C-alpha cells in the first residue's frame, strides 16, 4: 500500500495513522486514517482499502465472494480533533476541580484560631474582653483611642478587659494562664 499509493510513511507510521474496525453484526471493514492533512488522510484510507482488495482478489480462488469499496473516504471539512470548545470546557472543569481541591486542602491544614469561641473550646478559659481593630489612626496620639475618645466603644472595650483581668487575678493563685491574641 505504501509503494502503490506513494504514501509518505514507513510501515510503523502507517500503522499508527490507520484504524480498522468491524461494525457490529456486519461483514464490513471500516478503514480510517488520521494525519495532519485531511486530503492525505482520505488518500491513505482509500489506498489501504484498494491494496486490501487487490491482495484479497489474488487469494480469492479458494474462497467464494467479492470484496469491494462501499464508500470511498472523502476529506473532512473540519478537523475531527482538537475541538477547541470542548477543550475549553474541559479545561474550565478541570481548573475548577483543581482550585476546589486546593481550597479544601488549605482549609483542612489551616489551624489558626478565628474567634473567641474557638479559644474557649481549645483552652476551656473564658474570654475576658474583645477589642476590635480600629481604622484611621495614623499618628501616635490618634492611636490612643481610649485617651482621645473616652466615651467610644473602643475605650469601653479596654475598660471591660481591664476590669475582667483584675477580677480574674484577684480570684486566687491557681489561675495563672492568660491568653492574649490579636
């Protein structure tokens, strides 16, 4: 077939380019070829089919019947592979799965404490106070919120923490663990 059709392949390349199948419940052979050029693919499939018929007719003396081409291969109008839209959809799905897996692994490995309830669960200690972060204080004096605005919620949070800390330390000597976190 390679010499008859002047195909630009050796036997191994031709074997990789060809696919021969037998559709179920038929006596047909379907020959297809896949190369980078649709014209060359059709030429390869037709040449191999004709070479098969020629070799089969030489041996036909012992068997009855006739082998013929039912439908010749024609060049494809559009490439059968790759399909850009399918590749893009598969890429998006795989990307989402990868990102989801990364997020789940990072969440599983994250052992930081996020709120006071988690501290209470881990240490069995009560929260003495909570002072929220405040924005807008750039200069040193502005950062002393309790001093510059004594009636603010930040100043009240400091007073609550101070009072609770004072009572906790006065309760006895067996309480020596204090956790301060940011």
